[in-house]
């Protein structure tokens, strides 16, 4: 068993020494340089794609905000028209749609009257 372990250790040392010689050769350095150059080109390509995606995401976000703003304005107009009795032919406005008016009256009360 000890002889087997010694043989494995010696083989590892031999392989490691030969590997270091191969890794340090001029040919290996050329391979490293070409591999690094390819990685840098790939990085540049990925960064260009990321920039395009980011610009598209910004455009989509701006459009979504514009849609939400338009929808909020439409809802505000609908709520305002529902509070006016002449628009629906009623004598009095519906209290459930006139939340803003109710909130204003509560805010106008003095602080000592609020319990």
C-alpha cells in the first residue's frame, strides 16, 4: 500500500513538472493570448447587446408610464363627471363617488374635535 501511494505521488510530481513546462512554453502563451482576445471580443459583443436591451427597456418603461398617466386622467374625468348631478340627470350626486369632497371636509375640522 505504501509503495502504491509513493508511485502515485511520484507520478503526480512528474506530471506536474511536465505540465508546468508545457504551460510555460511559447506555444502555450500564444494559445492564451488568442483565447484572451476571443474572450474580450465576446465581452464587447455582450456589452453591446446589454446596451441595446437597456435602451429598449427604457423605451418600454416610458411608454408604460404614459399609458398609466393617460388612464389616470381618464379615471379622474370619469370620477369628476359622476359627482356632477347634471351629467347623470340626478338631483344629488352619489356620495360614494365623491370621496375627495368628503376628505376635504374631514381635513377642515379643528384638531381638538377629532377623536
